[in-house]
């Protein structure tokens, strides 16, 4: 078994893809003609977005991430070369600051933001 992709359910796929391009430099790989689904080019495991209505149809009600609410108990971790620059770029694109870049005892630099939908995003350096 292997992890193939992670899907975040969002209110607007096109807007979210545009945000992830502006904030993190991630490009779209696949965008469905209906614009209800898209995948980003993120390496071996794809990060995807789908319209919230798709999960509601399958499961009924679910917890929506929104900037005004506490984020869900999960995060997206993006490994970057320069955490300080990536953090500022994300803020400039409209991300919400959660924790500024900080060096951890094991040498990794880590920062946290929330995306336009309220999802928690970790920006981190490689683990040495």
C-alpha cells in the first residue's frame, strides 16, 4: 500500500489552486473540466482539492475548515529551501500567520500559516 494523494475539500477549487500557486509556487497538474477537482504538482504524492459538495453528497455533513474557526487536526507540510522567504511569500499572498519561522532543537526550521480556507500549512526545511 502507498499514499497516492491527499484531498482537501474546499468551497472553490479554482480559487484555492490560484492561492497555492501564489502563496507556495505550486502549479496545477490536473484540473477537471467542471473545476470541481484539481491536483497540484507536488512530487510523488499529489495534493488535490475537491468541491465541498462532493463530500457532502457522499457522506452528509462534515467539518468545514474556515479561517474564523479552529483548524482541523491535520496539516499540509511543504518542505522548502528558505523557510523565512516562503513564510513571507505566503503572507503576501493572503495566508494567515500562525507561527513565525523557528529553529527546532533537531535543526529543522519550521513555520505555520493557514491557507485561504483555514487549513493549517507547515513550511519547513529538510530534516538534517
